[in-house]
C-alpha cells in the first residue's frame, strides 16, 4: 500500500510514520507534503498513491482547497483535531477520519476499512464511493464559522431604523405578531417567525425558552422554580407576559446559563 502523508507538523509526520510501521509493515510512505501547494504539485507530478493521510488544517489553509485545484484519485483519510460532532459526514461517505493524537488501533481500523473498500471495487461493487467531492463540500460548510444576524431593520414612527442585535434583550410572541425589546425598553415588531429567528441568532447569546420567548443571557434578572418542573424568569426590561422555561428545555437552559 502506497501512502502520501499531508501534514505540516514535523513531529506529527514522524509519529504517523512510526505508527504506520507498527500497523502495517507493507505500507510504504511514498511522499510527505506540508501545504496545499506542495500537495497539488506532488499529486500532479507523481502516480496517485493508494491512500492519502491528510490533515485538514495546513499552513496555507484548509486542505479542502486541494480538491479544487487538482483531481484526487486516491482514497483519503483525514486527520484532524476537530470534535467528532462536526465530522459525521465522514461516516456516510465511506471515508474515514482520525482524531489527533492518532492512536495505533484507530489507524489500523482506517487501513482495514480502505482494504475492504478496495476489495469491493475489485469485485465490481457500486455501493462504496471513494470520491471525496461531496464530503469535501459538506464538511467545508460544517467547519466554516456560521454567520449570525448582526442587526434588524424595523419600522418605527413611519421610519425604518436599524437595531443592532447586541441591543436586543429578548424576542417574544403576542398574538399573531412577534416583537423584540431592547435593553433600553424600546419595543419593535419583527417580521420573522420564532423558528426563523432561532436560525439567525447566536446560540451562545440567545436561547429559546419556549414557543413564545427567545431571550438573551444578559436579560435574565431572576430565575424561580415553577410548577410542572418549569422555571419562571424575571427579565429586564420587564415584560407583561410570563417568561416560562418549558419543561423539556429546563436542562439545556441551565447548561446555557452556566457556560
């Protein structure tokens, strides 16, 4: 098995080579590259290896850019320090990933998976896909920081005014309309549903406590136990509706408040 290592940390390269030798004595490292550019050059100047062990974060950017610059015909196993929650795409694309620091048994599992995939291809199976294009597209989207809403344009006294999100204490529903209140107690109608707002707002700053309320952490003045295993919040500025944390959200709310 011929392997290309794409990694910009020298110590990580040495450790990976040592781990490979302990897992598969027949594995041959045919090249080591440390950047997007050097990897593209290597792939265009050399026969495709059987497998590429590729770090996501390189000195000149994310390795996904490699796939935009040249055709990658090899199977790919990404190595990364990202948390597993962001990497579920790998499992449904028949491509593996290794979380750093890379463990011997994890590398062995990845190599065995590659061999099984290769055998399926040799047998003419169409159920396994070594093409990483769809994976790269999906994962690039997952790993890019999400852009949250920064301001809202709302009507006020026959005019349109722009309100920064940092000024908003909470959003709430009242009848068929949705509103928000600023910390200085101004009230505005907002032309979005609560579900739409939930996708626009930074979850570190805002939390949806119920169908009717979406609150900022700084708006919470007091927290009281409430019947039905719920919580009653006193918000600032004051609101003439009960701000109640629904029972199914109490646990997540406590975690959010304790961050």
